[in-house]
């Protein structure tokens, strides 16, 4: 069982930055998993945001965050990050971390509980 815990969410003004972290339990080594970030805004379906391969050599993003968000991972710390810059009100959502065996399609076998990001205008 892969247990993931997100942190780093909060309230920020438009144009600001946040860094989300996703840490796996000590019994899980994320180095064997592709990792991803998804988000779900109120009244909307969960959508893919970013993904990264096991080694970190490849990343991909939804068009709406390209150039603003950066996904990275530190396998030694068992943690994946999502650096979010130039935040917009439309980025407001619950952000979820996911782990899985595939990079394409985006990983989605295991999920964290989510962390709320609210961007005020």
C-alpha cells in the first residue's frame, strides 16, 4: 500500500507562489513510481496538472500551467514537489498527488488526501 501525504497548500494572492510537497510513507520508495499532480476545483472534474518519470528525466504539464508550474522529485527524500508561480484565481482547487506504474497515461494508482490551494484576486 502506497501512502501519500500532501502539504504546502494555503491562501495566496494572485501572482504569488506556493510549493506543494508530497511525501510517501517510510515503507514506500517512490523511486519506483511515476508521480503526478492533479487538481479538482469546486463543481469540476479532477484534472491532470503535471507528471514526472521515475528518474525525473521527463516531465509534462497541462497547457494552462506551462511556464508557471514545475514538478520535481527527490527520491532520496521520498518526496515530489510542485512549485507554483504566478498563481491565478483559476488555479484554486484541491491538489492531489498520485503515484503509479505508468508515465503515460498519467499515474493514478495511488492517491493522497489532497491539499487546498486558494488564490485570491
